C-alpha cells in the first residue's frame, strides 16, 4: 500500500508516492520551491521524477533535482517534444475563469525552464511496481497531448491538470483539445477511484464530484 503525500508549492501541487523500494516524485513546480523539494526528495528516497505533463509550472526544478539526486525523469513523449519549445503550447478555455487563466499563462510561454533530458517515456498502461507500489500510469490527454495520471492502490488518482480544483473541482480549466480532455475525465470517473489529486487545488472526493457534476 503506497502513501501519497501532497507537497504544496504555492499554486501548484507536487506529490510523493512512497513505495516499499523507493519513492516517486510527481512534478517539480517552479524554481522558488527548489530547496524545499530537494530536502523532501532526499528524505523520501526519491528514485524517479515523474511528470504529469510538460507545462512550465510542473517542471521548474527537474534539471536541478535530477542532478542533485542522480535520478532519471519520465514524461510522455508528446510533451517532452513541446518542452523544448514552450511557445508551441496551445491553450484554449471555455469558461470565464479558464480564459483568465489562459491570459495570465500567456506570459509563461516566454519562460524556459532549465532544460533536461527525459530518460523514460510513458504513454499509459505501465506500472510503477519496480518501486514496490501498486501504481498504474494512465494516459489523460487533452489538457496537453501528453498528459498522464497515476492511479495508486486503485483508489487514489493523481491527475495532473486533467482536472482542477480552483474555486471548485472541474475538468481542466484550460486545454489543448477539448474532446480528449472530456474523455479523460470519463476515464477518471470510470476508474472507480475515491480521491482525485489535482495539480492545482486540494484533493477532492471523486464520488461527490461525479454524483453532482454536469461537467463544466
Ligand atoms: Zn498544465
Ligand atoms: Zn498546471
């Protein structure tokens, strides 16, 4: 049974999944949280840095952490390509708040996180059992083409930015492609998970959300 620890980095969440043979760090936030993340990762015996996707607020400390911890990092190939050219990210939104987030995100296209090389590519369907944990990688495209989630113990779903909990739980407030994004929300629903851990905002109950949600 793996334990999930949320590491709050301002507006962004990173997570530690602790297994019997090491931990996986999910996402690396922005540079200002470097020292805190480094200390946490050392304490937690991190063996792999896993990225839910390649947006700059989720990869800011990857280069430093890889070097300091001597660990590889993983990402979907589609996002690994776009990371090399952040101006190529595409952002759409269909709500007022989403459009405001898109507007404020435009400036981040100018920002290049320190570059790193991705050593492991995931596309969904893999497990993280080598670290002694019951954790399955799930493709959740839409927010970005290469968005990935991790379903832990069949009940705790780290979903990256496939869903947000900003003001309230919703599907991604901004996205590259709408219809795969909504299919990814269905994928999360159909997993039967109990708790959803989004990249932004607090974890929330899947059952409560899907009982009341008419998505949007
Ligand atoms: Zn994102
Ligand atoms: Zn994000």
